C-alpha cells in the first residue's frame, strides 16, 4: 500500500515539477520568483518529504522485484520496516544538508 501511495504522490508532483521547469522557457523573472519561494523552510521540509517518497517508492519496487523473482516469503514485514527506516534516514540526511 505504501508503494502505491508514494507512486500516486509522485505522479501528482511530477506535473508541478515540469511546470516549474517550463517557466525557464518563458523568462528568467518568473523562474527566479518561484526559486525564491522554494527557499522557504516549509518548502525545504516538503522537499525532504519528496526525497522520502522517492526512496520509499524505490525500495518498495526493489522489494516487489525480490518477491516476484526469489523463492522466499518470510521476513517481508522486516524488509518493509527496513525500507521505511532507510527512507527516513535518507530524507533526514537530505534535510540536514539543505538546512
């Protein structure tokens, strides 16, 4: 379920991301104003959440690949917990470097 929700959240984020990138084609002033807005702490925190979602989605996809391609079923909850912990660590490291 987490893999699906993170994928949905990322799918919602991508059009916004492409819109902001597209602002660079219409003049630097519009892009500069958006980039100044992204320097605010709530936006930086949201970027940390985005890194968390990307990591959760990546690790969830790797977990699905492992489940589909290897003959094992025990310990899947531990792997999901490990993936969530690794995602949280990656997001935390990102936030520490940003702030």
